[in-house]
C-alpha cells in the first residue's frame, strides 16, 4: 500500500518493519525527515517529482511511502472496551478516517467493519485519520449479525442509529454499549436493525432528512460516552 505526505510519514515512521521503501522527490528539502530515514536505515530512493505524481492520487509533498497493508485486529482484542462502534457497510474512506479520529478523541478503542461491500483501511483512511489509527483498532468480520450476537453474549447492548427510533438524548445507555452506524446511501441493513436492542435517532428539524455518516457518528459517540 502506498501512502503519502509528511504528516503521514511522521505517523508511521516508527513502524520500521512495515516500511518497504520510501520514495522522495529529488527536490525534497525536509532535512528532519531525510535524517530520520538515514539514521534508521530505512530503504529510500530519490526520484523525479512527476514519477511521484503517477504513484498516488493526491498532494504527496514530495514523499511516498510503500508500506505493508493495514493489519486488522481480532474481535477478542477490542471486547475489553466498554464502548465499540460498528459501521454497517460504510463506503467512503474519508468518513471512516473521520470516525476513527472521533473514536480516538472520545477514548473508544475499537471499530468493527464487514469484510464485503465496505470501505477498507487504505491510504485515504490513514491520511484522514491524522494519526488516530495508531490508537484505534479496526476489526474486519465476515458477518455483522453473527458479530452482534457475539457482542451480546459478551454483555454489550446494541444501539443502532436509524430513522423512526427513540430520540438519542432520551436513551439510558448501558454500561457496555455498541453503536451501529449505517452506510451513507442505504443506512443500516434490515437484519442488523432486527438484531439490535434499540433504535436511536437524531431529530431532524430542517429540510434535509439525514446527516453525513461521520457527523452522525460523532454526535452519537459523544452522547454515549457521557453515560459511561
């Protein structure tokens, strides 16, 4: 996987075993980064800037890092947390990155995503998360409903954000809470909704009847953690 940018490099630079190679523009002038690469004997190469432009889609700032793909956590690694977030087939990597940032800021350590028809942790997610991915574990599972039932067996109460539910501010959230956020276009699936313990809704008073997934997630996450 190729990621890029100075800030992203500073977030992953300690993962020396995962870094395959670093590509730097021949005009790259950041001596702190260059010295770190040399001092830590990281593999690197200076190349033409137009070659970097073809490597990635975005403003690379003269540095592209070829790094091992993200290593997902297991469900068992996150079930010691009081609050978890499930993303039901979210598709936009910017939304996933933003939700990871919100979770990190709120002290939530685990996010669960499905394997199929869902965004994965890629370069855009890493960049958007702005370093928060180092502190939040992402779990990829084969089946969300099976996972929900496993979480119930572990004492979690499943709250799913959807229309026609209880006002999110009027809910008395359980000590162990799992919050489900639906996809940008289709919301939550019928099976996920059916297997939830409670449906919660954000009141809509304007002409637009839905919020961006990451905005809705942020509002609900901060409501949930106030009950911890």
